[in-house]
C-alpha cells in the first residue's frame, strides 16, 4: 500500500518535470532580424560573390557634458546575397535588384550579423 503511493508520487514528480521542461523549450525563440533605416551611401557590386550595400544611420552619441547627446552619422555595411529580397516602393520585388539602388535612396534593411535579409526602398522624406 505504501509502496503504491510512493510510486504514484514519484510518477507525478517525473510527469511534472517533463511538462516544465517542455515549456522551457517552447519559450526559447529565435532572435528576430534587426532593422536599420537610412539613405544609401554606396553599392559595391564589383565582386559578384559578395556585393555590399552601405547606408548612413543617424545615432545619438554621448558627449563629455553630462546628459548631453549629439547626433552622429555612422555608416553600416551589409552583405547582399542571391537570397536577399530587394523590394521596391510598390512593395513588389525589384527586377533590377542592386542596380535599382542609387546613392541617396532611403532604404530599410532587415539583417542578421552583417547579412542583409531584405532591402526595402522607402519613399523620400
């Protein structure tokens, strides 16, 4: 009698542990891609294996004065592959791909590390 209750209690603990472990694995998600927005500075497509797009982004940087920030332009370079989506102003894929991007065009880039996943043209301000 005592052995049956003890066995049931151990079984219940094991079952609860399995359920908690399954919840922990489901809660861990893959990091979503990050986004940056700014004007195109350069499009380097000389090397067919690794073309790059460089954009200029405005960032707030601390100064020597306390609680004072200044706006600074910073360039970010992203690698563009064949799987990178390049979307035009109309929301459809751009047939010209990198050739359709010109210096000064505003774009939003979704990226992971330095790899651009999507380059989307934005209307001018």
